């Protein structure tokens, strides 16, 4: 029995159609693989962004806490906050550790800006007006002002540090005693202060 006249045509049609379906399936499979890769990449990116968001949220929470803590501290002790601000900025200006300067003020005056010693030294850094009035051209009316007194003290200390060629121990001894060393262990008191636990004094 002979096949119908159009059998070969129909057969070629179905073969062609099968080829088209096969090619479409291959293309679809390739696109699905690409889509899976793209989805995986997006998921990884999303996970990374979530981690970064969590880190930023933690940082914001800590920042809020520190801001609250600082505000409460400033409300509770505004003068001490002013001293700390002044010490930080002036220490940077003159090249000292702010922790060292806080230790000096603690030993010298216990942070009492109105302190006056028996020798006539005044203010936070216990600047002696009679000794330094001409050399530093001191304005006596400003001697008890926080910024002014700390700046004077650091100018004096810096002068001694230059004189001792960077020997902070000798500079501290001179700052407290001048050239008449009395062996009162002043420098040890400064360096033993809790403020100096964080100081890099060189």
C-alpha cells in the first residue's frame, strides 16, 4: 500500500514543528536558568542590604544613646562639660593628650575654676599671676575664666616641654615647682590619675 501523496509533506511539517518545540524548550530552559541565577543574585544582594541596614540601625541606636547621655551629662554638670570641651580643643591646639590635661587640672584644682592656692596660683590650671603676668601679658580679670586659664596653663607647660626637649616628666615637675624641685611627687600624682589611664603622653 502506497502512502498518501502528501505524507512526506506532513512528515516534514511535524519534524519541523518538533524542531521548533525543541528549540523553544532549549531557549526556555536557558532563560529559566538565567532567571534562577538572577533571583539568587537578587536574594544575595537583599541579604547583604539587610545586614547593612541592621548595622546602620544599631549605629543609629548607639548614636541616639550617646547623644542622650551627653545631653544629660551637660544638663547635670554644665561647667564640667565646658571644661571638658575646652580641654579637648585646646589640647589639640597645643599638642597634648586631653586626658593628661584633665589629670593636671584634677591634681591642681579638682576642677574648681575659682581655686586659689596659698602661693597665689589661680584657677583650673593654677596659674601664678605674679610669676607670669609680664611674660604672658596676663589679663587678671580673665584669670578665672575656663578657656583663658586652661590656655595659659598649656602655654606654660608647652614652654617647659620645649625646654626639656620633650621630657613630659621633667616638664610636669617644672610646671608644678618651677626650678625649686621639692620632691612632692606631683608628676606621679598626675600620671596616677584615672584620667591618665587613657593618655598617650609620648
